[in-house]
C-alpha cells in the first residue's frame, strides 16, 4: 500500500546565523535612531513580522519569529500601527505560505501582538474607497473593540509635493493617536500602505509641534553584503514577479564613498521621499541616501558565509519551481520564470541540485514501470529526513503521492517495517465510499489531508499507527519534492506538517476542476 526507498544523503544544513547577536545589534540600532528625534520615530517595518520562513531558509539559524522577539525587547517604548490595502481585502489576496487571505492574516497578526504583550495603536485601511469587503472588515474589527482608521489615495502623489504635503494631501488622512516614542508601522504584505501611513503621521505630528521622524526596517537586501552575494540574489528571486532588482545605492556611494546595496524601488523613490520629508519638517533631511534611512543589521548575525550561500542557492531553486508552477496555473507570466532561471544560472546552480528532486523523479518512473499510477498519471515524491536519509512515495488508485510519502516517512522515523500497513482497509473503504457517494467526487484516491485523518482514526486502535502519528512532528522543516503539483488537500496537509515542498509544473489529474 505504501512504498519507500531510502538513500544516504550528504548531511543536514549547517547553522549560519546567530539570533542573539542579531537581536542585540538590531535593538541597539533602532534605539539609537529613536534618540535622533526629540519626540517620536515612525519605523516602517517591512517583510514578514512573524513566521518569516524565507529568511529562516536562506539564513539557517534565523528564527522565523525573531522580528517579533525584537518588538518584544522594545515593547516598553513601542506601539504598532497595522496597515492593510483595501484592494487586497476586496480581491481576497492570499498569503501563499499559509493559504489565508491578507485580511485573515491581519487578524492573526493582531492575535500575535496581544499574545506577546505588544501595544496596537490601531489598524489603517489604506486607499479606502468604500469597497464592500473592506467595509465589512472595518465593521468586524470595530465591533471587537479595535480602533480602525481609513486613508484614501493621497492627492498629488507622486509628482506634486506641495499638494501631497498639505491639508488636502496627508492632512486629509485620519490622525492616529499614539503615546510611545517608537511607532512601528507594519502590514501583512507588500503594498499595504506602510510608507504613506508613516509619512502621513509624520506630517500630522509636525503640524502639532512634535519633532517626529521616519526610518525604514527591511531584512533584505542586506546592505553590507556584496551585490551578487547569493543571499541578496535570493531576495531578487523571491520578488521576481514584482520585477525588483538589487543595485548599488548611487546616493550612498556619492555622499559617503561607501558601497551599499539597496533595491531599485527604494533607490527610485528616494529623491521624492527626501523632498517630502524636507517639506514636512521645513529643513534639510539628515538622510543622504535610502541606505541612510534604513536600520537593518541582519548582516551582523551571519556567522558562516558558506552556509548561508548554500542555503540561498537552495532557496533560488525553490523559487524557480514555485514560479514555474504559478506560470502553469496562470498566476505569473513567462518573464517571471525566465528571470529566476537567469538568477539560478548566475549562482551556478541547476534544479537538480536540490537533493530531493532526483529521487522524486525516480519514484515517478518506478511507478510508471509498475503501472501503479492513477488515471494514467504517475506521480513521484521524495522527502529528506532530519537524519539526512531520503524516503520516497508515489501515487496509486488508493492514495496520492504526498500521502504515500508521509506514511513512508513516518514509518522510517518510527522504525516500522515498510510491509506494515498503517491504514486499515475498513477506514480507507469508508472514506472512499463517502467521497464517491456523499461528496460525489470522481476520484476516490486519498489526498494527504484525508490520509492524516485516516491515520489518526487508526491510531486509536493500532500501535503502529499511533507511533507514526507521534513522529509526524519531526517532519516540520524537512525538504520535499513532488513531480506533480499538489492538490488542495495535499497542499493543506503539507502546510500543516510544516514541510518545505517544491513541485514540478505538472498537473496531477486530467480534470480541470479539483477540490
């Protein structure tokens, strides 16, 4: 029922990042910037504030919640403004790594802030034009006692600075009351309106006689690493659909005679941003470059350059597979895939450098040779366990390749012989009958989410199944590859297990509609 093949791998990834050192340096840098202003600093806080798995993958040792730890260290001086773009709410934009919408992610972030004792000044719905879904979101928050503000598109932006910095521009926005010297302005994703909200607040504060300033926190690109360092190249790969690219900050080079790395949008926006700040404050800004505006210290946490370079190469490969799949599904254009492919060539890597790619493809071929596919499609899968061993699985009439893979991996971890079946025929038959009858599904092969439910049922009366369930937590953070894109049920199961999965841009069924 489940099949596997093992192979000794080259070993686990080395740690290359020191969280404690990073937290110390980053906290000091932010507090020093706060002290430059008499009263208040608005810090635009980019990237994922918690569960930053991209950073954790390319900086092995980086804690996915280290930025939340940073905010906790600053809690006595800081409060938070959370921004979300009304258009993202209306379009139900998804956060791919969790499979939830941006508005749901905003709710999750608020819960995280509360759980960690962080103060939330309010939520700002940016570029608000009375979108129906945004209004519902606003009502939902307000009825739970959360302050909500709405900002419309800034008049005059981006060309007319006099209009932008006026009562018709930033002055038309709701002013957000804050009480602490550091205000962190963040959001669930890019384009959330963090910059406009920060500058609007700086405008209002200075009109009130408060000497408020602005700074920016971004993890990537890391300004004091070389332009073509693979960590910075991995950032380009991660934002390929935005057409971002890294460059030497020309303003910093001219003003300081120092090479610093930034990305094109920040460099392009700097002259306008500097003029806006000078107009607001009525004096020359102290910032000579976009790098000057930043307070990023991620480079100080790197302890093993070789380890982070290799991890970054692996991330570029992941992005290549991800964008290839998104192209197949119609989400991105061909140019995005080609851009990542060029970056992959630039760092001297190929997709097969990902350890689990070859074994997954081998498994698909073996499945075809044995005639054990489903609907004439032969799917293979492979996962690299913490020990470095690689386990494989494939699809069949009974279960998807992801299902076979996870069952085989849990057997390997629990020391259960591969000939032992973890799922009873009665439980499998019951689920298949329900899918075929009650749910009226054409395919009765069990996806991973269904398989996990079946395994938990069997664990109540079978010691082997119970042992396998106990080992599932050890799959978190493991690398896996599929020769076909996972179905929604497979994807949900893989996400719950915390497996870092890539797949080939092939469909696992001939059907166009899959649930």
